[in-house]
C-alpha cells in the first residue's frame, strides 16, 4: 500500500474509533459525486474493509443531476471495471436549482438539500443504514469559520449525524483527513474526476474567501488547520456566552438605544 493510502486509511480508522462510524454488518452507501473526495472515500473504505475484524458492505450511489456535460458512462465503466456494487440515479435537480436560486446567491445550499433528500430515499431502497459523505478536515474547518463569520454560530459538520426519524445515519469518515492528501491520492489512483459545473460556475463565494484567508494565515502559522480542527472537540463552555446570551443581547440593545 502506498504511503498516502496508508495515511488516509489510518485516519479513517482513527475517526471510526473516535466517532463510532462503521460497525459489524453495516451497509454503507457511499455518495459518489465524481469529485476527488468522494472517489477517495469509496476507494479507501474498500481498503479499510480488508483491515478490520468485522464485516460491512459498500455500495456506491451517484446522482446524475442533469448537469450539462455530466458523463455518467465514465463513472459506470469505472465501477464495473473495479468491481464496485453501484447505482446511478437520474434526477434533474440542476434545472430546479438554476431556476429557484436568486441572483447573487450560492447554488450549493438548495442543491445539497435536494441531493440529500434523494440520497436518503436511495438508502432506504437499498437497505443502507449508513450514508457516507466525502467531507474532509478542510470542509469542517471552513464551515466552522463560515458559520462564525456570516451566521454568528459556532457550528460545523458532525462526523456522525443520527437521523431523528430513524433513517440512515450520515457519516463522514474523512473528517480527520486533509484535502491536499485526498488530491494527491486522486492523482495517484487516476480516478475519473467529473467536476461540478454548477458550483464551479460561481465566483466570489464566501467559502472561497475563507479558503484564501486560511492560506494567508498558514504562511505564518502552518498548524492553523490542525488547531482549528482540534478546537471543534476542545470546547470550554465556561468561557463562552452559553447561558448568558439573552442578557448580553439585552445589554447590547440598551447600549445601542442610548
């Protein structure tokens, strides 16, 4: 096994031990968009399956969202050649997102909600109790900063999200893995990458601003991404406004009124 694959598989193992993501007899549905992260997740989970003392099954599901230029045949050929259990589902969410998203707003929010609903239905049909998404460490820390900067919330993405209504559990086995490592792994494995033309068609998105900020800060603090990730599990509520938020808002209103 090559060093990058060993490193990423080890991180999936660490995430599983820490967050209890995958267990005996789980049926894991991997959402494969065609991007580097989801391809990496699918490949790494199959490697990880050979290393653990329990058995779980994997099925890849790709949603053809009707994007112009989406070549589902490339994915289908790759799945078949490499012996993956898979399903490709056609749902034209592309036209809906283009039509319903106001000018100047990001497509991603509506697109992801629609895609998530389709994935839940597919999981139910396929008997999958886990849905694995390809979000990685950098997605988590960027989402943390986006919520703080633009929504006033300390919130990110959970490595494991249990559905309240008893549906499939969302898991993110790459939560401890860096995007740069996944990019290198994708190049090494020569996955048939199909970029998202919907997200890529928009410029000046807030997430891109956060990416640029992190790169700038990283020049003087190379450990900044690791520190931000660690902060998500190292929360000291005694030094936050928990329990004092309402009174703080009242004080702010009085100051502003005066």
